[in-house]
C-alpha cells in the first residue's frame, strides 16, 4: 500500500506550483560524451538514445537555452550547472561564448556558473577562465588512489587518479573555488574516515558523497550468449534481466561509511567542513528545505537539458518515456509547469510504501532518491529504498547530535558549538 494521499496536492505543493517559477536546469552540452569510461557511469549509455553519435550542443542551441533558461526563472539569481558526460571536451571557446550570451540575456539578473568535471582536462587556460568568471568547479574524485582507480578508468582501461590530481593542483594554484563529489561504491566500504581525511588533505571543504547502486545487463552475441567480459549497460532496475552491478555499495556498508565520517566531523569539523548528507539532515530537522532534491519531500526542481534541447525531469531518469519535450517546440516554463513534471515530482512522495510512512526517519529521508527505490518491503510493497537499512543506521547514530545542533540554531548559536559537547559523549 502506498501513500494514503497519493492523488492529493498539499498546500505546500500548491504554493510551489502556483508561485514564482524557480528551478535548476542541469546543462548537458556534450550529452554523454566523455574521455573516461568509469564502470559505474549511468550516463555513457544515453548515447544510444541519440543513435550513438557524439553529441555536441550547437551555437544556436546554446543561445536558445541560455535565453530561455534565464527568462523562465522568476527569481533574481540564476545558476547554470554545466554537466556531462565531460563538459570540458567542448573546449574553452564554448564557455567563452556561454559567458557572452549570459551577459547578453541577463536582464538584470545575477548569473552564477558551476561545472562538474572529472578534472583530467583542466589546464592553466581553463583555470584562469574559471577564476576570472567566478565558476564553482565540482571535481569527481572517489578518494585515495586505489579507491579512485578501481572503477574510474579511461577509454583504454588505464587509471585516472594522477591526472585528476594534476588538474586539481592547477585549480588550487590559480585560486579557483572547488568542491568534491565522491561516489561511495564497493571499493569504498570500510574506508569512510580515510576517504574523508584524504579529501580534506587535497583541499576540499565541501563534499558530496553519492552512493552507487546500479543495475546492469550484459550484451549478447549473435547466438544469444551473454558476454560477461564486455562492458555492461546500466539500465532501469525494472527492465527484464537487470541485475545488481558488482560495484554497488551495500546498504549497511554505506551507512557505516557515513557514520565513520560523522563521528570525526561532529567532534572536530562542524562549521569548517561541510558534508552534503549532514547538512541536509540538519535542514530537515529544522524544517528547512534541504539543499539537495535527494532528501526533499518531492522531486522536479533539478531537470536536465540535453545537447539537442530535449528536456527530462531528472539526471537519473533520462529515458524516452520521461522526456518532457524539446526547447525548440515548447518553452522551458511550459515544460517545468506541465502535468508530467508536476506528477514526476509528487510521485516521489506518493509512491512511498506504507513501511516508509510509519518510519521514524521519514522526515529526514523522504525515501531518498527514487532511482534507488527498487526493493520490496517484508509484506511485498514495492518502492523500498535499497539503502534503507544504511540510512536508518546513520540517522539513528547521528540523532542526538542533530537534536543538539537544532537546539543551538534555535538559540541563534552556531552549530559548531556542538564540538566540545560531542567530545564529552
């Protein structure tokens, strides 16, 4: 049994739907094109949707996207999130043109830019450009060298750690602001604190840890034989024959990974280093919208636009059946306010199984990301998050500290004052 109010819209929902239009759009100007071949990359296989061609956004499409995105948002600040694939394969002139167009169509709004990269193509010319134009750079790095190189290979199957570190050092030398995004996969299990300390060592103060739980299918030859040594396709878990990928993190392994980091952070680093899961958990304790859709009640605020103008409701749901339209045929505002987009967002809440609705941690978890909801509950309900036991472990472990930090914030005191209290526990 799912959510008892599945077909209803709350007052909060109505306010969001009818209020000023404000949404984030992840730009995919190179689509799935990338110079790496990471085992767990869920985006490489999207090339099949576009006939396997190397996708690149045309200058005309770039101008249309920038103009329409700025115009569609009814807020004074707009952020362009450049993503991939690997967005730097397009070359620096592409982003010079983007900045030129942002200025042309800003219409008094403040424009920000972020760019997520694997770091291997960064050079001093890129770094100077990023600094001069105030780009916030996200570096994808999974941790110490052996963890990172386990699944992050290039097209030739060679490790990438040293190239990523070279790019990161250039950013630091040029004074470019950056943060890190690290997957938590099978190679990460049991090494949470080590990974966290490594990321601090390389200069990251803002860290996002993204659990990897993927399903795959292997290609078959002409006789129908499954080619287990070939690169598998990452597929929708609901697809016939899909199996859990070998690099997927276990639920309790993920929970322990985050608990180990939390124990050090809460006793030493609150207010100095920032971890996405910790920040979002505290936000939900305080009744504030979390900074990530993963831990929000509903989805739909972080859509993506492909190189050719196709729009999808989420980076993890780029499947033909979820396509909202194309920017050449429909306006972004129209697609963001469409019944399909609204339904996609509300489905996150309304598809929760009854077990989740009764769970004491639903208010901080909200079922996490729908892409991970492929397990069944004990009574057979569908939609249970595959990481449920791991999240429960983390929420149970962190609860006393979250309550204390909430108490500090209610007194208008900084959460960092928890550190001496935590050290005495």
